[in-house]
């Protein structure tokens, strides 16, 4: 039976849903971002795609804050038997780096979007004001950082996926199954 909260041996439904929601959002935002920068002025998605990208990105920020608060308030399941201390340390480092990169990508996106002093509309419902703007070349520097950090984030996420697959098919342990609630 799946529990709401994490236990010493299993992830709860909240942690699992947040994990997969963030994975889908990060992947979707990455590919949406690559696609939207290639659109021409006359494309019907020219204005809609960036608005969608910004809205989902800022919603991801809220989800990430909630996820970190949830993680802090819950015990984390222990590593499975057979996972070396080195492997556990690398996994911890990768997880925290992924979290940091998500926040940095969101911050750089915010700096791109507000460089001209205009606020960001989230799905036309909430307005996020421009608080940091008018730095020399803010949009260009933040844009370069956004792209670089997004590629690093996707690369590290791919490494994370490969590690989960290795645990499932080579080590034959429950690492991946636990994140599916099994």
C-alpha cells in the first residue's frame, strides 16, 4: 500500500508525484525552449510559446520550493543494501546539483524575461514583477547562461536516468521500482 509520506524504505506518493512532475516539466521546458527559439515572427506560436515556457518555468519554481520543503519535512528512504558509500555520495551530489541547476535555469530565465523591466504573466493569472533589470547586456548574458545551464541540467538528468536503469537491469535492485511506488 502506497503511503503519503516517505518511510525508511519507500518513497511516499507525494515524493513520487513531485519527482515525475518535475522530470516531465524540465524535459518539456527544454524541448519547448529549443523549439520556440527557431520560430519566425509569422508563426502562430511565436508569442504563445515563450509565454507558455515562462509560465511553466515559474510554476516549476513553486513546485521545486514545495518539493524541497516536503523533503526537509520527511525522512528520506535509506539506500538499498549493496549500494556503496561512493555510489551513495555520487547520487547525493547529482541530486543536489540537479536541484541547484533547476533553480539557476529558472533564475536566468527570469533575468532574460524581465531585462526590459516588464513583469512576467503566469498563464495570464498572476503577475511576477521585474525586480532586477537594466544591467548592461542582461538579456544576452542571462540568455547564454540559461542555454548553457539547461544543457548541463539535461545532461546530468540523462546521467541520473542511466544510473536508475543500471540499478534496475544490472544491479537488479529496487532503486527504480521505489520511484514508481512499487
